[in-house]
């Protein structure tokens, strides 16, 4: 390796780091639909530099969310043997919720990604969905969660809840209703229609 290639690689690493830092700030400040031109401006790089490494908004999201999704996979694995599978699942859902809470509009994008595995975020979330499914099925097997719903349904519903940064309390109430609805009941009522 020549000194010139080491410098180039060091510059590339710095550029990627600057882009991801700027993207995190932009999406936090302006939401998931923020103008992409703002990211290279804040990062101090050219648009082409950003697009070479991150060709789409989804690629940026996947890179930003990578460590958080990995942490969720690990958290699910650590909780699968918990004495109280219901509580373990609630703790995991809280951690999942924190991801969407960081960026306005991210929940809707996560919801879409959870239904597919073809986008960069969908591919990133695939192991997380599998890890949550193991945790969820354990709660079902021990009769803490009703059997007529899947883990994929739960993630889609939670991700689709309205998110307004000013109404955190309302979101908490909505989430509580959804989670209460997961509990088995003596007499389950099927929806009309």
C-alpha cells in the first residue's frame, strides 16, 4: 500500500463519517424526508461523494440505523430466556420505539421496510425481525400473548402508530392500547366483517 492510497482511504473514511454524522443531524432536525442536498453541505463534501457511497436515501437510513438494529438483535437474544417473557418483550418494544422516535417520519419508513426485505433498510431489519419473532413466540408459547397475531403484525402495527414529537404522551397511550390488545383473553372477539 502506498502512502497516497493510505491518504485516500483515510479521506474516504473521514468523508463517510462526516456524511453519516450530517445525515443523522439532518434527519433528526428536519425529519426522514429532509432534502438530501443538506447532508453533503453539512458534511463539507460534494453531492457526488455522498451519492457514490450512499446512492439513495434508504442506503443512508440503513447506515445510520445499523448499530441500533444490531443492538436490538442482541437485546432480543439476551431476553429470550427471561423469566417473564411478557416483560422481556415490552422492554424490547421500548428499545425498538426509541429508534423511530429519533427521526420524524422514520416510523413510516420502518413500517414499509418491515413488510419487505428488498430495500437496504428491509435487508438490515431482516435479522431484527427474526430475533423479535423468537422473543414473541416464547411469550406466545407461555400464554402471555394471543396466538392469532404474528410478530410481523405487531412490528407493523407499532411502526404505523402516529408519531408527533410534541405528543409523546399520546403515542405512549396508543402503544399501551396495542400492547394490551396482545394479551390473551378468555373470550377473543373477532372483528366484524
